[in-house]
């Protein structure tokens, strides 16, 4: 993302020590030069059903303002480190629109998200984020997809911060390290959803509740449509939650 786009996203400032004082920095990024566009499509003809399903590249989104600084140094599946919160397993499947939406083996997948209080590692101590986490790397990791196009991460359920719905950032590369897509994962919301249940779990340290929460429909990344970015989340606060999501790239 170009500097001018990044600066344009810093328009509003949050209030309070528990919220990251940035609202628009994770807004839509018009400069998608690093990523594939969503115009590539492929037809997947499932032999079991005989029907044709057209899939397209998942929408690209901004990586900023807190992308992983050196992702190649964080090859790991357990990304919790010292963070506490509700247990969370993240399963992401990568498919290739250039191969009839077949699973993409060998793709490199980076993810990162905030902690239960809305803070990111590798940043802070500035107006963007009050708490200084520049020397730690929690809730960031890299994995390579298996034969089924799957990567799995062990984490804690993300919190939220002013101006953004709950989300996960994802950057996907091919096996040679060429960037294929930067995108984000949205979460189901509403009564009984994991987002609602987790943020009511003060016993696990989620102290904000849902007061002031920005829902997907008003989020400055997802508000123009998030159907293809919406994950499935199952489980419970007591047992932990499991996210499943498929991302399509032009591999």
C-alpha cells in the first residue's frame, strides 16, 4: 500500500487506553498491485453432483497498518505465545481458480490478528497504538498448505478495536514466494454468535463487551460486501471455537 493511501486511512482517532486509536487505517486499499484481482474465474464441475459452480478470486484487502514485518521468521502453527483468551483454531483452505478451484498445495499463508484487547504485536508506543509491543510477535504465523490446500493455526479468539469488526488478516504467496493475494476474514455476528459470546466472557479477559462494536455492515473494509470473506465459526467459550474458511486465489 502506498504511503498516500496509508496516511489517508489515519483520519480518526479512538479514545481510551484499551482501544487502538485508529479507525480507518484498515480501510479498503485501492492499490492492489501486489495481489490478484477478483476477475479470474473458473468452473468447478463436481462429479458427485453433476452441477457447475463458478468460483472467483476472493476480494483483496489492505494489509495495513500492522502487517507482519518479517513473516518468514515466524514459521509456526501455534501463534498464541503469551496471549490469553478463549481458545481458537483457525483452518484455512486455499484453492486455485486457474485449476478449476482445486486445492492449492504448497502455498505460503501468513496470518495475523489483534489480541483480546485489540492490540497488535510488532507495533505500538505511538499515536497509532498506545501500548508498545514492538519487540514481540504474538498472534502472527506462517504455514504452508498441505495436499488439501489446508493450513491450521492455534490461536486465541481476536478482540476488536474502534472502527473495525472482528477480523483476521491473510497474505498468500505461491511456493516461489510470489504474492497472490492479501485479504481479510470476517466473522459471523448477532445473538448467539461466537463474537457476541466471547466478548461477554469477562472471565477470559474480554472486558469491552459489544458496546461500541463496529459490525460488518458498517466496517470500512467489509461494508461493500463480505459474503466471500465470511468464515464459519463453531464451538463454545468453554471448549474453544473453530474457524473454517476457504480463500480462492489465481495461483
